[in-house]
């Protein structure tokens, strides 16, 4: 079996062809300081989506070049800091490989468009930006707002923190579950939030910084436990459906 040459791209450098190549475990070690959540499965998935192109040895092992590592950094940064879906990131990489401007930027350079304010807080997104980042069609985004799943500010912009909701709604829509069907989730969350509020409200009203810190920690713990309970109950119910 002959190793397939990798596709070199714009994120490599002149000496990359002659540099030692890395195993997937070594790539994981290189990336993990900056991306603690990255896993070998994630790297394999990005390869399957044609975002990175490692060589294969005759025995089938992946060998990554410095260009591959740079591409992985680009993809992971775009996902983490700029909320871009993989299809958009792939368009960026393809444009860079061809030496063309990034789609919608008029620039052929590799840096991603800014997504944060100078203070470090994530800037709100326009409806178009939010829909693109979440993978929603404009009509689906409008439905999410109409049915109370998402909110906007006075200028019609969306908080970037709401992207996980948008992405979940987009994923469910691909299975035929429309935003109007998701009102039950919102109602359940509002009931849960009301219960949590009763537990922490007295502490939140305290003026001391220490008390508010304790309340914040309690909120985070209760939110995690509520999510854990919801997942466990849903998995149990779905297991029941599979039983003969």
C-alpha cells in the first residue's frame, strides 16, 4: 500500500515537507494546552469532514505535518472563538488554499474576523451572522424567536451565548422537529429556573461579594445537576421504547 500524498495548503510553510511528521497522539499533545476539550475522536472527525489531510503510512497510521496542525488550530479556533460551523470553516480553508479572499471578507489572509469587543465580552451577532453560525435557515431563526427559544436586543441582534440553543434547534430541525414543537422545552426550563431561583434568591440579595460568589457556585451546581437529571430521565424513557 502506497502512502497518499497530503494536500498542502496555505497554512503550511516552505520547510514543512521536510519536517518530522507527528502521530495523532502527538498532535493531541500539541493542541491540548490551547484546546483542552480536543480529543483523538475529534481530530479523526475533522479529517472525515475533509478539513485536514494527514498522510497515511503503508500500515494505515496517520502522520500529520505542521500544515495539518496549523489547519487544526484554525478550525478549533474558528469553532471556539467565532462560532463558525464546519461548512463555513471549510469554505475559508478552501479559499485560503486557492489563494483567494475569505468569503465575505475581501481579504486573503488567514486571521479570522473579530467576534469580541475590546473589553473581551463576546459581541452580539446580527440575525444573518447568528443564523450562519448556528446552521439555521432565516425562517427557522425567526420561528425560534417567535416561539420564545431565542431573544434579541433592541437592534435585533442575538447574544452569542445563545448559539448552543440555535445549534440544537438546527439539529432537531434536521430530524423534522420544528421550533414550534420546542415550546415544551422552554416551559420546562422556566419551571426549573423558578425552582432554582427559590433556593438561591435569598443569597443573591445579600450585598457581600462572598455571598454572591457562593450563590453563583450554587447556581452552577444546580444547573449541572438539573441537566444531568434531564439527560438521565430522557435516556431511561428512550430505553423503554427499545425494549421488546
